[in-house]
C-alpha cells in the first residue's frame, strides 16, 4: 500500500501510486476503509433475511452479534445484503375496483358475449408479475416471472431480473413460437392476449406482431 511504502521510504504516496500504475498496473487496488465485518457471514445474513419468517436487518444484526461476539449494526447488514443484490420488497396493496374498472369490464363482457368456446380456445394469455409473497414485506432479489398458457398447454415459464422490450421479443420469437410449433398450431389462427405493460407496447414488439401475422388481443 502507498502509505506503508511511504512510511518506510519517505517517498510521497502520490509518486508511489503513479509509479505502481505505470510499471505494475496488474496489481490489485485496495478499496479503502476497514474490512467488512460481514464478509464471511454475508451468506448467513442473506439467508436469515430471505427466509420464510419475516425479519428485519435489526434482528439479523442482533443475532449475528450474539452468535459471533462481534458488534454488527443493522446499517451494516442493510448495506451488505443490498450489495449482494437483495432488496426489500413491499407487497403492494391491491385497490378496490373503481367505477372505471367496472365499466371497462362490463364493456369487455358485452363485446365478447357471443364468443363461442372455440373462439376462447384460440386465446393464449401471457403476463409477467413479481412473485406473490404472503408477508407484507420481504427481502428478495428483484425478478419477474413471465408465463403464457393456452388450451393446449403452457409456454415455458421465464424468470428474469426485468422484462425489457428486447427480452419480450426474444421470448415471443423463441419460447412462444416453439410452443405453437410443438402443438401444431398455426400462428395466424392464434389470438395472443397481453396487458398494457410498457414493454408490451414498444414499437419493436408491435413490429414483431405485424411481421409474424399474430393477432393480438389487449
């Protein structure tokens, strides 16, 4: 480290750092600060937070402190698990149906009241959503689950960190098309159903629907 070399040689830390960068750039750099108290225990802290029982960083810090006899603060636990990719998921409260929702549902039902069973069998609804947690708050790595199903079967479920428009086109091009081919279904005779998520309404997605001849039901 530059400070240790400086104390032994008297050369300024700046000159030492520039010399090291010029002649030995492959040497690892010190990140600075004191060593993390949770480095060997981060897996245990993550396991405690993501377990089935609801808990908090404060309770995890208390357990780690009592188990390892080293004072660990809740802020240290929070930073460590956040760095490991675990964040607090707050289960959203589902609002009651508004008058607009009731009106939209009624109009939908009236518009399709004459659909036969064969018409509905053509539909393949697909959607993406985070996993449903029983606890109002849960620590987890953020991800989405996308799935699609039809009368004949289920499209392979995809779990990803985020559903971008590019990934959505990739899923439709690969998993969805392969599933239709597996069941011997013609793309032009299928009705694909989706919601109004931003990734579903992107231009590249709409272009893919148009090029493939797939009828979209929204």
